C-alpha cells in the first residue's frame, strides 16, 4: 500500500508540474505573439517602402526603354540634323547598353546602329 501512495503522489506532482509548465510556456508564447503584433507595423512599413522602390525602379526602366525606342526611331527616320546625329547615336548606344544590363533576355544583341 505504501508503494501505491508513492505512485499516486508522483502522478499528482507530475500533473501539477506539467500544468504549471504548460501555463508558463503558453504565457511565453502569448507574449511573443503580442510583441509580433506590436511590431507588425514596422515590417509593413518596410515592405511598403520596398514595394514603392521596386515600382519606382520599374517605372524608371520603362521610361528608359521608351526614350530609347523613340530615339532609335528618330535616328532611323533621320529626324536629326547631321551635326546632331553622332551625339544622338552615342546617347542611344549608352541607353542600349543600360537596357542590355537591365533586361538581358530582351536586349540580347546590340542594334545595327551601335555595332
């Protein structure tokens, strides 16, 4: 009978200890979640800033591509005076080089104007 009391006591101690340990772990998890919620605004602001930077970069790249296309059309259509042609070709070739770096799968080879 004495052995049975020890087993019962051991089980009671384990249940109480497990309950206390579980409560401590639960409270710690709850506090971590609370802190995450408090700081979610910082992460959202950073994500929004990164998104805006990406959109701005895409718009700049698009403007560069449009300007390059318009410049190349003007060069091909000979819309410039002969004295400006060399300067416009140099500018177009510089833009083409930048576009080849930005979009290597789209602009794979230099144009005939920039050979």
